[in-house]
C-alpha cells in the first residue's frame, strides 16, 4: 500500500486535536521485536499524549484459534506482561480484556447489518491473511472480524487508532460503518482515524520480509540473552560476503536492518561504512547489535522480573482496566440503543 496517496482515513495530527486512542492485539503468543518496532514503542510514547486504551482482543483471537480457547487465558497474561515490561504504564493506559465487555459483541451485531458481505470478501487484509493461513473457506467470524474491530473502536469513542499499514482497510471500513450508522439513525458515534506507524516492518531472522511467530524467525521480548545471542548469530546477512574484508551490501542484510531499527545514528553510519568497505566482519557486527538489543531489553527484563514475582498485580491491572472500560461501553451501548429506538428497560 502506498502511503503517499491521500487517504481520508489517515490521521493528520497537525490538523486535528485527537483525544482518545484505541489499539489492540490478538493474544496469540509472546510478542517479539517486530511488535516492539511496529507498535509497542509507539504506544509507550503515545500514552503520554492521548487517553490510551489497549484491547487484548481475545474474541478476535478465536477467529483463527477457535480450536484452542483454553490457551487464551495464558496468552492474555503474557500479552499484559509484555506490555507492562515494555513500559506501558497502567496509570496512563487502560488495558482491557475484550471478552469481558459483552457490549462489544452487541454492537458488533448491530453493525453487521450495515455492511454487506462483498466488501469484507474483497478486503485486501482479510484476503492476504486467509491466503497466508491456507484457508479455503472463511468462517463467518473470521470474515466479520473487521466489523467486530469497528465495534471495539466505536464502543470506546476512540478517535484515533494507531495501527500498522496492513490494518488501514479495517479503519476505512470502520469509518464507513460508523458513517452509515450516524446517517441512518441520526447517531453521534465517532468516525475514527488511523495513525499509521511509518517505520518499515521488521524483517525476520531468516531474511523474510516479516518477523512473525508463525514463520519461526522472531526474537521474542521474553527470550533470554543467551537465546537472543544465538538467534542473532544465525541471522541472515549479505550472502555474498564470505570474509570480513569482502565488501558488503548492507541494504540486503537483516542485521543492518536491525541496526537501523535499534542502534543510534553513529553506530548505524559506522556499520554501513564499515560493511561497504570490508572493514568489519559479520560476527563483530552481530556482536555490536547484540549489545544494543541487550541494552534495550535490560530495563524491560527488570520490569518483567518484578511482575513475574507479583503476578497478582497483572490480573489486578487487567481487571481494573476492564472495569473502567465497561462503564464507558455500557454507556455507549445505551446511547446506541436509544438512537436506534430499541432501548427497553427491565422493571
Ligand atoms: N486486528 C488487530 C491485529 O490483528 C487487533 C485488533 C483488534 C485491533 N481490535 C482492534 C487493532 C481495534 C486496533 C483497533 O493486530
């Protein structure tokens, strides 16, 4: 997708004053450096600027993992642990367990009337994901997850959704659904904007364009340093470089792309120069990178160790956040029903 083309769904922070962010992840396993570069480090920054809600989308995780619902609880815990380790501050960010807010499912049902099946079938992200996963047929739930994602955003009245570029079609769809809702029922739901993180996707250790758990080419935030060291050691570099004195091409080297993501200006420049001129071997270059990543992860590991010793605090944070979110969600669903003239109250 080309970011240069004007896209009405992309936020312009210089033009509008946004207030509330909602973003989320499917809890499907440990988060890795790709998540850190692609979203986590941005969230840590954004939580100081916006009221931030982070949704652990366990129902959405079921769209692809419905055979193993029993794994969700552990994965929710791990996601929260990764967030907190990275520096998501529970005083600034509200972390929510999606399945504990049934109002989201209710709103999903109302929204599902406002979109026909074809645009979902043609949604490029759905298509790519279905292909990657080898789905020949799509379940109703999987096909509809962008509708439920629209409800995630709308129920909390978020105006800004920080996501990777692959999620842009979903934000466009969310805007369409909300607009239709407002037009039809004279509603006041907020049409959200996407805040796109422009940092390129982190490549996998094997040179694949995308770091991903399912490709087995990831460095997890929770990996120990010995494991990280050996993973870095085995990472793909410029294949044509045999000796340290060979002139290399950093542009095709995974390790260099990691330097660009994590190292400081000076080390990035030095690495590029030394590689191009055969003045550094890949082994040494990898050691430098390991040093940088170790420094990045050390404070995270400290927080991780703290929370692992105080697991109860994680559940407290999750439940407190979810309770706060629940208040907003039940107000919104009440408004939605009033707007639709279907609000009836039990005696
Ligand atoms: N679809 C997102 C992903 O796969 C996760 C998600 C669920 C989300 N609900 C959301 C993202 C709401 C942004 C807003 O990563």
